[in-house]
């Protein structure tokens, strides 16, 4: 008797079970990769606005990065080559986040800093997108997504705050006495 190797109930059920398992596993490991919902916004922040209010204040690119946790293209930020003394503020709420003295060229295509301007200037959470766990960094006052923190930075901290330039606003130091 010859075995039927075509489509039958057993093959259909096994295939469906395999697809279901793959979908569940992908969802767990990607942590909502396809979701536009910003998890940073789920925290309690001093400044809370609706998406409509944020859209009025931010450019489309800033909204995508800061409220939907998007990423700007590397090498496109005007702040990448900013060399003046000053501070980098949150583009959404103007909170000072990073000092120019802590900025360095990481050669990654995004402005990078060794530490925030003050320990309580930024908040962090675990980001499980892209098949790995990374440390996401956001503005502690408005929850705006800034970028990620990596453990491959220079001394003294060994940290690299890899920040989307569109999430920052540079404020030059007052040079007059």
C-alpha cells in the first residue's frame, strides 16, 4: 500500500501547530516589535500630553522617534558635528539632558555621550526588540524616547549613550560674563 504524502489532516494540523509556535515565540522575543505604542509613555511623568498634543509640538520625525520609539537614520543629525560648549536639552520638554563636555565621537552616526548631565535627567527601561535586550533611555520628565545605552563607551563610565539627534536641542553656553 502506498502512503499518501500530500496534504492530509495530520500534515495540516502539524503545520498549523508549527506556525502557531513560531508566531508565539516571535512575539515573545520581539517584545512587540511591530507595535507603534511607546512603552516609555506608560510610566508616570511630570509632563503628560495626548498624541495629538505631541504632534502639534514635534515634527513628524521627532514624534516618530520620541513618542513611537523610532530611530533616525545614522549620519543625518546636525548635532553630530556640534562642538560648542553647552547642553543638549530634550526636544520635547526642554529639560537639560547631556553636557557637551561628555559628548564624544563614537563613529556610530549618532550623537554619543558618556553620561547624562545629572543622574536623574534620564530614565531607562529594558527594550527587548530586535532579538536582544538593550537599555532604552528616555527623558525622565516627559518620557520621550532618546536612544539606547551600551557598555562599550570610553572612560570614565564605559557607557555610550547613543542618542537620536532629533530628540535633542542644543543650547549654547552663555559666553558673556
